[in-house]
């Protein structure tokens, strides 16, 4: 993979174009329709693991993969091809294939996708190798691969050209395979508990279900503005009204907000609802689900994330928000006045809007003074009413709600409620939220159809949302959300 060091980029591109022209002149189609394999490279390596040195396999194998190395030694060529999982050495002798074929093989470049056919043998160094009798060029590569096979290091290129990242970095590929396994286990777990997977609209007339700035789009035929959904919550609750008792959706959400190591404007969420249950029930579901993923996907409940050992073993601790503030920040929010809380926040240069409520101040104090200290798994419960418009009030204290968020490594990975099902109280909360909003993060009108649905009658219910991207970050030890989203949003190349 050292060709970039030996030649300029323009020379490499010119050489590859010349090699392509050479193939066309020889009547070789460098973009084939198919290649029938006898197995994957992993299959062949495993099948021939006990092969003795100097003894060829009985069966002829047909393998395909990307050429990742090539070494010419007079009348012989050594190289390696790699498929989705493994690589294998190939050995080409001029005496074993036609001279014209040998000359064609010499025109192959690193990155070309080839199919090879031949017997398997083991070299003196113990490397399982294909003795090539026939080969086909399946796809000609016209652009060079990353400079070194050891890995593509430039993060900007890695995110922008994920296909190169996947070719060059096996660990990256493994992370996305783990992501797929996690989502598969989520479905398996919930299906086994009697949940029904559903799909709800991604374009909403009124954005709702969370506090966030939506993306606006327009439907031409109906001549109406629509919003990409910020959450599926209100539609899933309509299904509870309709008679479904356990529903979930693994959904794409869109929020027109900043980008950071924890945020991408387009992200994946799990959201579920259970009729006749409260927040304690779904809190237990959240814990069981995450522990089950650790058991099934990683085979351990102790994971390492950014240098910290995280023990997911149950039971997880539970702390009321005000108790956590008292424990980690030494602030007694019951005794301190609104002015004292505001002064504390201003010392940290937190911007405070006019008319801010005590409940909002408590939530801000928690975010600024406590969140980052919550390393081991913990459920923070009892959020102020003012920041929880969709949750029932606490049975113990009406200033707070039956709401929880699980935290790991100082990051919130989910959200759960005893769901508010009183239509009059819900409409009142919506209107209060509109009055408090100064950032354009809530719809300016109440979702009347959702209120009508609640008037029909929604059973008591517990709801849970878990950010799948953030969850995957912990399981693959990724420092940024961009490392677990295949194609994160980026500015167009060249924009500053």
C-alpha cells in the first residue's frame, strides 16, 4: 500500500487508467456481472486449518475479494485478497496460467476486486495460500486506497468517505457489525416480552413529543408545510388509545440543532409504551434490556469506555434529581431561593432567560453541576413538572413528575415516564410549554387531535425512549456519535 509514497497522485491515476485501457484492448471486461464462490475466505481458512505443508487440498476453491497487496518476483506473483471478514494469500505462477493471463495479472492494482480459482496449500511459514489456476477481474479500481492498510487516520476523510474507512479499518467495520447485533437483540428482547413493532409517520403537521427545533419541509401536492419528526411519542400513544397494549418503534428522528460528539441532527431511537404500567415498570425494562445486550452481544457486563470501567450489573442505583444535586454539588434546592440558584448558574456563565421557573433552574443546576459526575449506571428520577410536559405528577410531591433518565459516563441515554393521560392537564401543560418557550423549540399550537385521543381515553401507561446511537457508543468504546453513524451529517466538501 505504499504506492502514494512512490508516485504522485496524478501518476497513480494515469497508471490506473492505462491499465484499464490495457484490459479493454485485450478484450477483458473489467466490471463483471457475478462470480460464483465455493465459500468465503473464512470458510476456506477454517476448512484447511489442518492442511499439512507441501500437500495440496483435494478440492478446487473459488474465492473473491479486494486485492490488498501484490508482490512480483519474476515468473511468480504473491498477493493477498480480502473479503468482508478475512484475507488470504494468493500465489500465481506464469507456468500455471497462460502467458497472456500472467501479463494481464501484472496489470492489476491494489484495490481491484478479483475472483481466483485453485487448490489450497500451506507455505513453509504456515500460511494458507491459493495456488491460482484461473482468475477474473471483477471490478477495476480507478482510485487508490488509503495510503497504508494499517488504517485511515484522518477523521474528516473517515466520516466523509466511510467506504474507505470500512476498507482500511477493520475495527470500524466491527463496530458497525456490533451496532447491527445490538438492534437485533433489542427487537428479539422486546418481541419475547410480547411487544408489537410498529411504524408511525416521519412527517408531522405539528411537531411534538419532545422539546427540539424541527426541520421544515413542504408537500407540493397538498401545498402544506410539514415537519420531520422530532419524536414518535404522540403517535405511539394514539395506538394505546386504539387498544394496543405493548408497542415499540425503532425510529429515525430529526432535530435542527447543533452537532457535537453526542448529537447528530439525524439519529436513531427506540421508543416503547406499556399499558397499565408506570415508570417503575419501564425503568426495569430499560435496565433488563441493556444488561441483556451486554450479555448477548459482548458476553460481559463490565465494559471499558474511554478509560473507565463501567459495570452494568443490576440493580442500578436510583436517585431523585434533587438528592443527586445535594450529593454531587452540595446544593440544597429546597432551601436555596431562585436568586441563589441563578447566581450559581451565572458563575458558570449559563445564560438565564427572563421568567425562568424554579423547576427549570433545578434542571439546569443538575445539567451543569451533576451530569458529568454520573459515571456508573444510575437512574435519575423525579424531574420538575416544568421540564416534563408529558409525564404524570409524582404521587409524593406534585412539583415533580414520575420521570427518569438513565445515565452512564455522564451522559443521558434514555428517558421514561408514567405517561400523562389526563387530557385537560395535558392541554394545560402544552400551553404552559408554549408560553415558556423562547427558542422556538416547541410547536406554537396545541396538537388538538392528540388531546382528542386522550379524551377518548388512554389507559395508564409507562413510556421509554433510548438513544440507540449513544448506547452503541458505550458498547464499542466510541468517543463520538459520528463513529457509530455510518454517514454522519457533514458540511459539503470544501465548505468552511
